[in-house]
């Protein structure tokens, strides 16, 4: 199977790291949604990353649906999410917040990168930044309760670390990392893990799917 998309997308990186951590082989194709539009369109006309192309040739979109599909096939992927109800709930809560952080960071980034300054709507920007900051604050308050240290790497950990790394990479001038010291320390530890090093958040880099988990 093939994972399509660039690792500087937190959604693509989330799937890549989960597959590496679970020991599931895959081919990664770092095709850009902006620079390689004809090539990406031939795979998925929706121009949506990540796209997973199964061995049967089916193109599946959305990181949550991709991971849910893979969990139904590979027990090692399913094991990234706790089965115990309380832990499972906490994992879903952390992942949901982190996914919202990703979404709001993308909105803020596109607003200033793609929309002319005279067309930008300050009340909308304030709303997005309020949601983004609230998400980071909630994740920071919950660290290190989500796991990672002293426990197996899980999908909640992966999602949180990918979200924080993305935010600090594209919005370093509007996010004060000092406000989220526990979250920053948590994610720094995550980035040292082999699964994260095998899929760095860099434009054009191919994930090392054969890296040890």
C-alpha cells in the first residue's frame, strides 16, 4: 500500500508514524498538493492528504478513516489505541483536541499565506487563534497524563506530538512556546523516538517505513 502526501502535513505524518510504530510496511510517496497537482489528482481528484492507496487500488482519504481501516486489518495498529474504556476515552479526548489544534493552525496559516491582507477578517482570525490557544492550553494541562513516558507509544501520543510540532513550525511568531512548557517537553521526548525520526516533518522527505519501532 502507498501513503500519499508530504510529511510536513501533520495528518500525513500522523499516519506514517502510526504505521512505523505498528511495524506495518508501506510505501510513502511525498507528493505535494500544491506543486504536484496533476500527479496528485491522478491518484485522488479531491486533492486531499493523506491519501492511502490500498493494495487493491482503492484511494482512502482522511487520517481518522485511514487509521480506522488499518486498525481493522492490522492488530498492531489497533493496539495503538487502548482497549480499556477509561484509557480509551482519554486517548480519544487528547486526539480530538490535537486534531482541532491542527485544523486551526492550518486555517490561521492559510489565512495569512493565501488571502490578501486587505481581505483578512480579524474577528475570524481572533476566533481561530482563541480555539488554537485553548487546545494547546488543554493539552499542556494534561501532560504527561496521555502516556509516552513509562508506557507504550500510542495513537494519542502520536497525534498530540504531530499537532504541536506543526504549530510551532508554521506559527512560531504567534505561538509563545513558553506558555506550554509541559507540552513542549512531552513532544521533545516524542521527537527522539525512532518512529518520529523515521518520518520527520520536512517537505519532500520520504518516510523510512522499515525503521525499527
